[in-house]
C-alpha cells in the first residue's frame, strides 16, 4: 500500500484549489494539485516576496501525475501578515505541520532562492520528511559568495513587485539571463503572478535569514540533492552552487544557460531536468552520487 494518500480529484495541469490552513500556528494560503496515488508530492518553497502563482509555469510543465503543494509565506500573497518577525531556522516545523495536515508523511522538496534556504533547513531538521531535495538558484545563506552590492541593494525593497515600470528597468541587472535581452519577460512574470501582501510581510521574510547559514551542515544533508544554477545569476553567483555540490554528499549539479528567474521564464527547459531527477520513484542512489 502506498504511503501517499489517494487522489480524490482527477489530475489537472492547472487546477489547484486554494485554501487557508493553520500550520504551526500561522495561517498560510495553500494550493494543492492532486496527482496519481503512489506518487510522492513535490513541495515548492518560493523566493522573497513571491506568491505561489509564480510557480505556475513550472507546475504546468511537470508530469500531471505528480502531486504539487505550493504556499505563500506569512504576509506574502494571500497569507495574512505575521504579527511578529520569524527566523528561517524555526520554519521546519511549519512545513512539517503543513505536510501533516495534508496527510503526507514525506515529500520531495524544491526551493528557489530564499526558498532554497528554507528547503535546506527542512531537510537538515527533518530528514525523515524529505525524500529528494532540489535547490534552484540558491546558496548556503550568510556564509556565501554574495552578488554585487548594487544588486543586493535592489533586494532590500519590495518596489519591483509593486511597480511594473521599475521592475522592467532593473530586470536585466537584477535577474540576469533572459531578463537582459527581454526585461519585459521578467516584468510580466512578476506582475502577472505575484500578489505581494502588506509591506511588513516582505521585510519579515527578508530579515528571517539574517545570520542563518547551512554551510557547516551541508555535509550532513541526507536526501539525494539536485542543484540547479544559472550561468548568469547576479543575485546568487554560480560559484555558490559549485561549493554546495562539493559539500553535499549525494548531489548532482546542473548548470543551465540563464539567470535567476529561468524556472518561471523558461520552465520548459528546467522542468524536464527536475522530472528526470525525481521520477515516479526517484533516481537510484548511485545515480545521485
């Protein structure tokens, strides 16, 4: 008998009913796409200021048999703003409680950018809940090779999520890759899919990673791990992915042409790599070495 719950709705590439769930005492907006019984779910962790809709192009490219769980961090998208700040190091219990409520004992976890830090924290704190780990355009936190100071300064404000014109003007400099030649692509992706909540939600999420790092603990990561990194990412320089690959025991590194937003901007190129790594039952351990 499968450890994963039976699907109660037919799989659909775009259908994902939205709901507010109370996870570890925090109300969060969740979208769940049911899949085929026996397939482990894929839990998606987003970047700073991005709501779950930003993942839609990627989800549409995944095998429709794969269950997918997306959520908004507190104060982002449709999740109510938190009353007090939180720290990334304490959020593993939120993800564990979310999986408990959805009756999934284990999940594959994909994290992009800030969400990659959350995915690492979850895999380190609760390795029993993570079957496979996918890290996209992310780093090990405070102890990493930083992007250009001007680029990081842009990240201190949520303006790019609120002002389409500003987003278009800085897209190439900030996100690199396809955004350099087509800044409207990044602008439209952010403003067609992102629902930014009240301002403090963004700042709380930004502040939550201050002082956090996974670097000394990366050799202790147990799940087979796929690291995806762009060769032109101003926010997370490629060298960070190479360092993580050397430190994570059972890891693969896939470098693609592009920048920070290619998971959404060109999901048709990224999703097949993720699918090949996960598979219905995941890759052989030997293949992940």
